[in-house]
C-alpha cells in the first residue's frame, strides 16, 4: 500500500486497434475520498473504470486498486471492491431479501452476516415491509438506493459507481448522495462517474476526461477558480468543447 | 461451494417465478410425445379401398372379406365397372383399388394361376408402397392357406420378420427423436437465453466483478437446466413405456447416462451460443436455426440419412443429435449394451469436451 492511496493509475492506456479509448491517464485516489470521474459520452470513463475493476485488461501503463496490481492480482481486487453499473443491477424477479442473500452468497459471506446486514439495510432504507416484495414492484428510486446498498453489502474498501443516478428524480438523487456521504464517512472510497454537474460539486475531487485524456483534476472549488467559472457546468463545457471525438 | 449454491438457488428462483416458461419446459415433452404418438403417425391404418369383383366367386369373396377384416383396410365401395375405378380415385376417397378378373376361382384352382390387379394412389408414394405391400401380404397369406397340403412343385416362400419392432410401430422411431429434440431445446436454447439475459440486464458485469470465478458462473447457470432435463427424460420414458407401450429393452442406467451425456453436450452448445450472442433474440434464433433444424432434418429422425447426397451425409456427422438418436435406438429398442455404442458415446464425449472448453475459453476472453 502506498500510504493512504487506494487507487493509483500511471499512464494507463487502452487501445482497440487504432482507436485509443483511454490515453495515458494518471491519477490517485485517497482512502475515504469521493472521487468524481467526469466526461462526455465516449470520453473513455467507462473503459477506464472497467480496467480498474478487472473487467478489461489495460493495453499499457500501471494501475493498482486496494494495493493490488490490475494485471496480476485482479482476483484479489475483486474481493475488495463493490460495483454498481449503469444498468440497474438487481434481479427484478427476486425479492429484496433474495437479492441480498444472493449477492452476499456470491461474495462468500456467512449466513449470520447476511441476515444481520439485510436487516440493517432494510432498517436504514425504511423498507422493512418491502423485504419480501419482488424488486420489480418497487419504484425506480428505491431500486437505485437498494442497488447501492447491495454494491457495498460485503463492506468493500472501494466502490465503483458507473452513472448511478441516471433517470432518477432530483429528490431521490439527493437522498442517494446522502447514502454516498454516509458510506464515505464509514471509510469506503467512492469512485463515481456522472453526467450531472451538480453531483460533481458533491465530490471531494473530480477529474474531467476529454478524448481519452484527463484534462483537469482537482477539487471542484479549485477547478472553478482555475477556469474562472461560476459552476462545474461551465468548467465542464469549456473542456468538453475541445473534444474532437464524436459522442457515441 | 457456498457461492455456487447461492447462484444455483437464484437460478431456481428465476425458473420457478416464470411459471409460463416452466410450464412450457415441462409440458413440451408431454405434448410432443402425445402428438407424435397419436396424431402424427406414419403407420397406415383403415385406408379406404374399392373392389371391382368381376368373378364373384368363392375365392374372390374370401379374399375381399379378408382385406376388409384387416386393420389396414376398410372396404369403401363395390364397383361394377372398370370406368368407375378412376372416378373413385379422382374423388380422393380411396387409396387402393383391388380388381379381380372373371373366373378367378376357376383359374386359381384349375390353371394354378390367377391374377389380381392392385391399383394404388401414388400421389403419396410411401403410402402407396405400404398399401401394396399390405395387400400383397394378405393375398399371399390366403394363397398359402388354400394350397395348404397340396405341394406345388416349386415355390419360394419368403418369410419376413420385422426385427426389434415386429408391429412396425412408429413410436419406435419418434420417441428417440423427440428425446433428442426436447433435450436440445431445453438445454441449448434455455441456457443460451438465460446467460444472454444476464448480459442484457447488466447483472453479468456485477457477477464478473465479484470474486466468483467465471467458470463457476457458467456452471451454476447450467446446473438447473441439467436437472430440468433429467425430469424431462424421465417424463418421456414414463410416457413411452406406459402410454405408448414401448419397451425399454436395454439397460435403463445406460440409457440415462447416455441421455445425461447428450444433455451436457447440449448445455455446452448453449453456453457457446451465449458467448457469441448479444441479445436474447439472437440467442434464440441461433439455437433454432443452427441446432433445431439440423436436428430434425439431419439426425435421421425424420429422413433417413443414408439416402442423402454425400455432402449432407458428411454434415450430418457434426449434428450431435444424430449420434444420440442412434444410441437411444440401440439401447432402448434393440437392447444393445455399451459395446455396440462405444463409438457414438466417444463422439458425443469428444463433442462435449470440445464445446465446453471452447465456451469457457471464450467466456474468459470476454473478461480480459
């Protein structure tokens, strides 16, 4: 482990033939930090995140997650991370409790742990009555919060969130971010990609990717100062306009 | 192991909650066996015949009543002139006309030689052939009875025995075929669809990010369908023994093991398809076109492979159902043991190893 750095990337690159999806990106994420990963569609955010999660092998460069190398030790990385994808990731035809039992099960948690954790999550989300309902019967906002709880069910050190709040109303998004803050206070490092610039303001630090490269990386306040912008949205637009790559 | 069991349990929830699919999976073999057993049969029964009897004597009368009495024929009409024969065929009611010339008995008894004309509707050549054979057999039978003790100077008596299936029941042929079809459908198509569904829903990514080994994910997906298939095999066997009265002549254990082997081959094919297909529709389409049709056409179940042109005969060798079909026929109907089907077993085993390795390998590559 390099101090309190839980994620490091050094000239991390992913090429698909001639196309450089992620172009020599370097950054570090500290323990307990909420790290925002911004970029337009097609900028390479998801590809970068997939390499860190061990879903995709980098072409070149170095990276470690939770102190483990992404090339050689991705099995160990998997033990230490949680992941929530863009697509809603709970099983609609399973009940809330069955989903939790399943995810606890594939992470090898004990029955007692799963039982306690399920009860405490349902308490926290005020879903005690919905525990035995099928997930498809719940409103989208609840599903999303549930999906986040499931992603940190096994109490990982780092959780990767890939555009977690897509299609959710502002109130629920606010509640969702409260959950993220809580998780971060309990020591979980949050690595989150988003399209919503108001969400970028909630992050401790943000990086902005343009055409596969990281163009800016700092706290929201600093970035606004550097780019003389009133909001993160202005910062983002200034940078994103430079993009030559077409959005996908 | 605990991971694996949680996963299998989850799969059973999926299957159990989707009542309609479950019903189709378990009901399909029953419906197919019953349809093939009772509705679609290539046995010819109660065909309507017309008779033109120009002699109206003892021998012709006896023959006619014997034809009518057999379960293959029903006497539809007695004709009075030859012109009516074609009319009757054109009307489409009769399949066969039997014509006796004048003085049939006399010729038979005094000249030792009499003629009967059989005219069949050959617009369906197989049926026509079968009917002619049945009618000839009845006539021969009659002849040998009246000649009785009287020794003819030279006669060749053909004695026919239909081995393994003396009653020429169609069920002997289609039960093995239906088994191959159902197993293929349940295993290949359902496994392919269920894995592709996880990809579509995005849950597959979650699985791949989890510490669960990808090979284990693949296996856990396949296990419930293996169990379902075993239920299906048992259903089909019970139906064929107790409803269609088909005996299982060989070893039941051998038959079950071979069926499980074929099931695993089908499962591996399903896994392989799932690694290539991006959507559930594609998976279904590939399963149907690449597997289901060749199974029906090239396994020998509907059409005899021996009569096909060489290229098709060669292609038929890569259809797993062809080998399974031959195994089931050998074990179930001929009552043969492993020494008779070791070659087929080996081929299926080889296919299993090949498809499974390829599927798991391709699945891993997606991860990298």
